[in-house]
């Protein structure tokens, strides 16, 4: 069982809908990540939060809006998405230790379909 | 930007056979990660390698890092159907928190 929990597991929404993806971890990790993964492709980084502050935004369209309300939670707010945004959205977390690399631990993802 | 090339792209082996997957980086490696993914699921962390010449093992999976060649290999001994999945190597770009991945190696193990 993964220690990073993502909800919902599946989401179908229309292009005019507003929805949110949620991610939670209780490992005390201070870095959290959103990735997008299209079929038969590797995950692509979207956002990184370090100590609840946005540290990396990989030029993601504004229809994706991340939020980190506290050190355990990460949200991704969705609005006016396009069919090409259909994908598996993965959340990950990792410890932050100065001067060392730390592995990222992934959730099982949310399968998003845009109608 | 850093790119990771994995080979082979796919691999079909008979149960009990050994196999090796390779990952080569276009730039200096600050850390190399191996993950396994089942279709439509999340990534399972296998191992992290940080130092040249480092070798780690977990059950029947061994990974090595050749820092000079900017390359890592993942070796599975006596493969089992449970080893089937997509193996991804990942590296921290420029030593940052940004992880980039290879395109993956799809492993099928026939009983």
C-alpha cells in the first residue's frame, strides 16, 4: 500500500466543470509534487512545493492551479480543461534534506478523462 | 536539459531467466532512481544510487551506477511473473528537486 493517498481514483468531467484532485501524505515529507502522465509516456513534472511554497512551475497552463494548504496536503484545482488534458495525474512526496538527494514516493494517481 | 535513454524499450523473457535494463544519461548524474510501474498505477520506488560504483540489491533486483559512463543498469535474477511491469529510471536534473525520467522498459515475464 502506498503512503501517498490520492483521491479520487477516477474522474470524468466536462470542459466547463471545476474539480479538484487531492493528495495526502503523513510521512513528514516537506516536498510535494504533481506529475502528468500520458499513455505509454513517462511522468512529466508539473509543480513542486517545498515547505508549502511553490518552488517549481513547469510552465503549466493556468487552467491547472495547485495549492498546498499544509505540509500534508496538496491539491490540484482544475477548470476549463481540454480533452488533451486527459491523463493519469500522479502526486509524490519526498523528504527535504540539505545537500542530499531523496527519493520521491508516489501515490496511485487519479485517472482523469475530459469529455 | 538532461535526457535519460533506456534500453531495451521492451523485453520478453521466460520465467527463471536473468535480464538487464540500461539507463544512460546525457549529463552528469547527481542521483539515479529506479522505479517500477504497473499499467495505470503509481510508481513504486525500487532503489536510489548516488555514488559512482555504488551497487544496491533488493530481493532479486540489483542496480549499479557507473558515474564515469553516466550510466546505470538494473539486473533481475531468476525473473518471475511478479517482476512484469514498466521499469523507469529517473534522475534529479542539475541536482534540483526536478526529476526527469527515461521512457521506460516494458518487461513481460512468461510463465
